[in-house]
C-alpha cells in the first residue's frame, strides 16, 4: 500500500525518539515519543509510550499517535495535524526539561517535538 502518493513506507526508515517529561501542577508525566519520516522529510508515523504502564493517559496518547499516523498515511498533511493539536491544553501541562519549554498538554508536547525534529532535519539538509 502506498501511504502518500509516490512515498510508500519503507521497511526500514529513519526515526528519532525523545524522552519528554512534563512537570504538571500535581504530578509529572514521562513520555517517550518517536517520529519516523517519509523521504520528503514529512512525518510518516508517530509512536508514544508512557513511562507509567497501564495509565489511562498513556493509553490515550498511544491511541492518538496511532490515529495521527493512519491519518498521515491517508494523505492528511502534517500542517493540518499541527493546526488542530498544537497548543491544545489539558493536564498534565507545564514545564518540560527540554527546549520544548512550557506545553499545554502531552499532545502539545509531542507536536512541538516533531516540529523541532522536522525543522532540524531541514536545517541539516540546507547546510549540506
């Protein structure tokens, strides 16, 4: 199956994984977010794993990532995903220990992470 016209998902593809810790008002949440890319440097898949196994929020985040991945495979643009989810606010929200800064929710944190990786990939290619 061709995921995006002209860009089938390769059996082996580059990905980036980042540990994201959100320090909320009442507790902290640790997520591991992974993004892989199409050859045109657009995100192809996102995976999220919560450090706390069996948590409702972890299950929700994993399901959300799957839905986004399927949407990307079906031709929804990454910019549409960003428009809908960047800045979305719900707990836990707060400071991260990284350059992501203050995030409004776990979904906002993952969107910011993918945007940062996408930007860095573009910068690297421009500097070659």
